């Protein structure tokens, strides 16, 4: 029996060796393939987790941008309402009207009920300046006691200020939304990348050098976020300086379009919208025009002795001057006004802080002068204006419907009614009376504020945030 097995082995020894070798190799290959598959699955799982982490962080950053915007909203809008106090002018006009009513003995009212809009849906009261009141025109040109301005001057100021305030709120909020999205996405991207590298180094047992130049070696762990805090402090410039220059730009553009238009001139909403569009084009062109730095900043002087020689001065986009200071002196003033002396001391104790801050501000400037930000600024401001005009149109529609009901006329279908409203002409003063209270929505911090929500959620803004968040090459 054993001899038979021995003889059988000798006869088939070569075949058995080959078969065993093939089986062993196959087994090893199967183990290798199985390990590779498991490794690939783990890698794919990690990539999916990383991708989900990026999406979550990105989504959370955009929510943080909106919440930060709402929290700073009073700081931005309160000075604008104070500077462009339309309500105070209205009080002066109402006071002058009451004084005139006391003087008149003929029993006639100086108000035309059809033009009146004093039911506190607007702050503008429209006076009758028809042919019956021609005798009072001379009085309109006289200075109002205690004010120093004629009624005509006050009406003109009311018209310009109400439009300037409306557009200053729109554009200052537009720039602030863009600024916050750029800043917070730059910081969030940096934070995410550090976290991802730390996780990767732990899994691979690799010691990685930090992204910042010798950051961990040169900075105390408690001080490593000082540059980010300083970076966020630069919002102070727009909130305190930039909006003032922006207001001047808008005021000039409003005067160019509306200065010769009388408050009694009639127009429909479409015509009024076209006039606003002309102002928008003018403002947008000025925001993104290039100027020399001494033209954009009050404290910049021409370096050359010859005023005509501008070769030593830097050309920059006007928009940047509204958002960022131009020199170290202004930057230091900004940091001192927004941070404690302890913070300033720690920040200045290490040059890495200044280098990191400079790097982030340079990246911010790069985005601000891009065509992408140019288009986004136009889109956000146009969105805010269009939503407000829709509200104005709706208010006028309701007024027209209520007016028809008061007269006992039968109501028409909503589509037909709105079609008539498009062609309905209103005095400019009446349109402004409806527009003025709508600007209050631009100061309302409600989470469900339709105007602010739509301005903050335009698709192009998400595209900008994504491009910032995914830019790991800086």
C-alpha cells in the first residue's frame, strides 16, 4: 500500500509540485487582491467622509455668514438712518403745513386727499400744488421759521435723501454680505485644511509641518488665532468709513437722474424702475472703476512734487477703498478701535501674525477686484431693489383695489387688475411715500426677512464661496 502511494507520487511528482505552486500563488494573490479591495474601500469611505465633512463645513459657514450679517445689521444701518433722516424733513414739512392752516381763514384745506399718503405707510405727505394754490407759491420759497430752508428746498431734499437712503442701504448691505462671505470662507477653509491634515497624519503616523511658516513653533497655542481675529476686525472699515464714501457716490448718482424730476411728475412703476436702473448702472461703474490711491483715501497725499505726475501712486479699484484701509497707520487705528490693548500687544509680539494677516488681506483684495465679485455685486443689489419694488407694486395694487371698493366699483380679476396697475401712473411723491416704509425692511433682523434672505442667497454668491473654500493653493 505504501509502496503504491510512493510509486504514484514519483510518477506525478512534477504535476503535484506545479499544482501546489499554482494553488499557493493563487492563494497569495487572492489575499493581496482582498487586501487591496479592503484598502480601496477604506480609502473610498474616507474620501466620502471627507467630502461630507467639506459639504457640512461649507454649508455651516454659509449659515454663519448670514447670522453674522444679521447680528451686525444694526451697526451698519443705524448710522445710515441717522445720517439720512427722511422722517425729520417730513416733520418739518408737516409743521409748516399746520402753521399755514392756522393762518388761512378761507376754510380751504391745503391738502389734496387724492394725493395724501399720511396714513403712516409712508413718511411723505404730499401737498396740493395745483392752480388754486399759486398764490401760496411765493410763501413756499420763503424760509421756514427756525429751519432756514424753503419748502421747495425741503421737498427737493426729501426726494433725494429718501432715494439715497434706500440705495445706500441696498449697496452697503450688498458689500457687507460679500465681505463676510469672503472672510469667513477664507478662515473656514484654513481651519478645515488644518483639521484634515492632522487627521491624515494620525492615520498614517506621519509628522506634518503646519501650513503657516513655522506656525506651531513660533506661536503660542493660545495665540495662534490672533491673525484670524484681526482679519475679521477689518469689517470695521466698511461699517464706519466705507459706507460714508458709498453714500456720497450714491447721492451724486441719484441727483444726476432725479434732480430735474418734480415730485408731482407722474410715472408708472416700470418707468420708476428704469430710473433706478440708470442710477444702478452709474453706481456699479463707479464702484469698479480704477482710481489712484490718493483719490480714494482722504489721508493719502501725492508722493511726487509735481501734482501732474501720478507715476508714484498706486491704481486700485474703488470698491477696495470702501472695504479695506490703505496703509499701516489706518490698519493700526482699526485694530485699536476693535480690539483690546492686550490683543494688540500679543499680535505685535510675533511677526508671523502680521505676515498671515497680510496674506489673507491680499487674497481678499484679489477677489474684490475680480470680475466675479463685480457681477455678484450687481446681482445682489439688483435682487434687493427688485424685491422692494415688488412690495411697492403690491402695496399700490392694494391701494388701488381699496380705492375702487370705496367708490362702489366692482372688482376686476387679479390678472386684469395688475395689468392695469402696470400702466397706472402715480405722482413720484406718492411712489416715494410707499417706498420709504419698505426701506425699513432692510433694517429688520428677522430670520424670515424676504429681502435680506434673497440678497444673501443668490446662486452666484454660493459659487464665489465655493471657489474661495476650495482654493487650497494660496
